[in-house]
C-alpha cells in the first residue's frame, strides 16, 4: 500500500510565480517542507527574498528572482536562471495573477492587455521555456492557480480577470493532451474566497468578509495553505495519474443554486 512518501517532493525543483505572498508563498513553503528546492519568482524582490529566507531558515533550499511575469523575455530568463542555479526543473507553478478592478465600460486597453499577459499568456510562455527541462524530469508537472471566478461564477468589474481564468482552464486541458506522451501532467486549482493578508484584501474589510462568509457552506474563508495542499497532491507522485483537471477549493461556495438555501429556517 502506498505510504506518505507519495506526497514527498525530495530531489525535485519547483518554480513558483507570485511566490512572495499569499497563495504563492504558501505553495513555496509547503513544497519546500515536502522536500523540493524552490525558485520563487515575484515582481517585488524583497517579498520573494523574505519567503526564500524563511525556507532556508527551516532547513530548505530556495532562491528568489525578481520577475515581471507579464514579459515573455523575463520568463525565459527566469527558467534559464532557475536551471543555472539548481541544475534541473521538475515542477512549474504559475500562480501570479492580477485583477485591476474595472467595469467593461471603464476598462482601458492597458488593463486588459496586462491582465491577459500576466494571468493567461504567461502560462504559454512558461510552458514553452520549461518544457525541455520538464521532459528530462521523471514526471514533470505544470500547475496553474485558476479561480472559480470565470470558469464557474461571475463577479462584477472582473470580466477581464474572469476571461483570463476561463482561458487558463482551456489551456490546462489542451496542454495536458499535448504533453501526456512526455509524461508531463498539467492541472490546476480553482480557489474560492481565500483569506490573504494585506491592504485591499478581504481581511482588511472585516464587515464585508463576515457577510461573505455567511454564504460559504463550510462557514469560513479558506487559507492559502488549503490551496497549497491541493497543489502538493497534484505535484507529488500521489497525483501522477491526474491530468487536464482542476480542483475546486472553495468551502462549497459554488454549490448552492441560490443563497436562500444557506439561510436558517
């Protein structure tokens, strides 16, 4: 019977974009605890370095790279630098994403272009640059942080974000087919409401967060680690036979046909 080793990543190197905070930082820490060496890509260098230092202090291996993932050339350099530093690459996690809130009427071409570049086009660029190294791995992994917004539900003022995440899911399915013969799996996780610290997040608006939590069947917002552990399953040997799929991690928030079913009788 398989043991706990099927959730280990010993000897693997994982690259995590947006790894300096929130979900990305949790993925980096969880993967490092499972034995992987971590390349942390983040636009703000100091945030990535803080996560890398924490991993090193806990006995792991990590290196931070300052990267604008919306730039194709920057992603090529990121993969090259990761290979130069660690000597291999086994797992690519594209987690970085932006959502400059705007209605369709308000949206500028720059907002739309940047959102699609960071959230969606980076999937293609990273995969193209990482594929040769992943083929050399004994079971390469491509993972993407998607969202329930777009593929399953809608939210005002986020049409560009929703479209990018719908595109992410389409990318996952098609890339899974194309890379299956290389024994590279391609999967994603769709987070619901996740409690992330920082200015402008739900945690900075307690009353709004409380009202939203009323409509989550499990009664609380998720934690970044909830996404990271789903990612770990997909990255580890335990998930070797899963490809072209997304796992919804939302506390059941997309289940009710109407919020009325969550009201007390």
